[in-house]
C-alpha cells in the first residue's frame, strides 16, 4: 500500500511596491499609509483587520488583510497572522483595524487580542510596534502605542 502525503510549499513574492518607501517613524505616518491602502467604500461598512509587515529598518514589506467581518467585529486567527509574518521574513508588525461606527476607543476585545498577539510574537522575536484603530473619517485614528496601552 502506498502512502500519499501532501507537499507543503512556503513562498513570498516580494513586489517593490513598498520598497522605496521611507521607514515608518510615528503613528501618523502609519495611519496615513493605512488610509491610503484601505478600501474607502468599505471602511464605514464593515470591520477589517490588517497587519503591516515590516523589515528591520521599519520599512513595509507589505500589508495583509487578515480578516473581514461585520459591522461590529471580525475574527482574528493568530495562527494565520504568524504564518504570513514568518513567510514574509518580517521582524516587526503593526496591527490595524477599523471601527465603522467611528468610535476610536478600543474595546476590551481589542485590548485582549493585542496582548495575545504581542505575547505570541515574543516567541518568534517579532516586535509588535503598534495597533492602530481607524475611523471612516480620514486623519482620525487611535494608536495603542501613543496611548501607552501596548
């Protein structure tokens, strides 16, 4: 009897879209980048969770949408988050999600998932630099790092 086992292949295709970009140095530059990459037609309709993947110079390797949910929430699977982070050889990340309601105050669930991700990231020597909450109004955001809750 012959045993069949699935082959697993890990790949990351670097496209120079973010290569020429300056390093991210503050929450404002992160929020600006996020607003410009977010779907403007959906930011006020449903919640999405994304991660900015960074190299050692805080330059963006890419932005990955981890989940898309409903009006008041979305599910974050940290196993997928770390699979993508490790595939892209990223050493740091910035978490981001939107609140379609426009409320910028983080919920208890927001705080808990941030701490869970931060704790898991320590095992891989990956830095979680911030968690940004965006509102549908451009220029309106909340930074966990700026507010001392990271």
